[in-house]
């Protein structure tokens, strides 16, 4: 979108959404115009909190759009994902969270009908430029899905999978990476005596930690987690949340969650999406406690969605 259009859009939407307005109850409560603009497919600029501007970004998304055939699923999303931090993506079902996550490692390339616009950069390197080696790119971006998907092989072979693909044969290197990754994923103590058993024999929560170990063994620059706990019980969920906390700093994590407590417990930044748009993005505490937009407040307090 050209700048003039953005300015017009900003002017048309902003006056009803001044900072702190979200806290006003009663008659001065702002009219909720953001969702109308989104639903009417009007130009719209996300509310990005200024503290994000001070962060160094591992991933930059710039006016990124995505269409499944004729249906537009992402609308000019522009956002940076800070290095060494956890960023949560929240929003109602179908708003495009998984689509955005899958776009980062070009998993959507596998779908014939998909067209994209805009750009994404990983540590400055264009993700969608012609000639990008997608296999190499996916080594730089780890992904863990909602449902644990260990490969039908041993625990050990699951963890060292990316090294095997790279042709690493040295047993000492493989063992070292296996232990470090399982320790990193909080699974070492439970798995160390059964490394050569099938990974499929692990419990769901253990399998999910194994998938995280497999992802971090490749030392990715970004780790994408798409609702990593939704198939897990509260204890396994707690372990994954602790793990995310521990990985913070060493890894840059972009995580989709439907669980508001989880987003507020584990993430540094939270991005709220609605109908394929980025609506508000800022430090998690601000987004949850004093969001700038009334619409964000409605969502995080469970008034809709
Ligand atoms: N492979 C596909 N082909 C066509 N449309 C798709 C495809 N995948 C997703 N969509 C559509 O794109 C939109 C966004 O879907 P997406 O899965 O990204 O949402 P989501 O925010 O992850 O939802 P949820 O919270 O339910 O996981 C939806 O309207 C969905 O129907
Ligand atoms: Mg999803």
C-alpha cells in the first residue's frame, strides 16, 4: 500500500482509538471502528507499540499478503519478530495465525493455489527472493506443530535428523548434539536410557519435547511453535511452558496460542490478529493489561472470539 493511502487509513481509524481509551468504561468508551474497517476491507494500519522499535529483529515481515486461490488470508502484514524473545500470535480461529507461521518457512509453497505479496527477511536475507534454497531456509527456521510428529525411528535418530541430512557421521558429534538438545528440551532424564527405542513409544508430552529437541538440534535462527501445547494435559503443558521460558534468550520464538494465560505467562511480545490483519502488537503486559485498542481488550478479556 502506498504511504498516502496508509496515512488516510490511519487518520480514518486512529481518532477513535487513542492510547488508554481502551480503559474508559461508560459513555466515552470508543466506538469500535477497527473491526468495521477490517470487515469492510478498508486500508488499515496496525497499532504497533513504540517499544518494539528498540528491538533488534530476527525476522522482518513487510506488507506480506497471502491468497488461497481467490480468498485473501493475510492482508499486508508488517511486523518484526525480536531476536532472543518470545512473541505470541493470538486471535480468533481462522484469522491466519498458522498461515503466517507457515509462510515464514515457506511451507505454504506446497499448496498450489497459494499466491503471496510483500516480503519477509530472516536476519536480513530475503525468504521469498528467487533462487532461495528452501531446504537451507528450513534448516534456519525450526517448526513444531500442534500435534507432535516424531518420525517413526528411534529417539536418537529423531534428534539428530538434521545432522544426518547434512551428512554428519561422527558418532561423538551426533551423541553430543543429541544429549545437548534433549537437555535443552527438558527430556534428557526421561530419555537417556531409552535413546534407541522408537520415539512413537513416548507419551504425547514427551513426543512434543522430542520435537522441540529435534528442532533445536538444527540450531535454528527462529523457532516457530503452532499451538504446541493444545494436545497436552496441564502438567505436560506446564513443562513446555517452562521450556519456552528457558529457551528464551538463546532462541527467537514465534508461537501461536489460543491460551491467553499461556501467552501472558510465556511471551515477551504479543501480536493480535483478526481476519487476516495484524491489529495490535506490543509488549505482552501492555497488550493484556492496557491495550491501545478496545478491540484488543475485548479479545484478551474474552468478550468475543
Ligand atoms: N490450505 C488451505 N486452503 C485454503 N484455505 C485455507 C488453507 N489453509 C487455511 N485456509 C484458510 O485461511 C484462513 C486462515 O487459516 P489459518 O489456519 O491460518 O487460521 P488460524 O488463525 O491458524 O486458525 P486456528 O486458530 O483455528 O488454527 C481460514 O479462512 C482458512 O480457512
Ligand atoms: Mg492455526
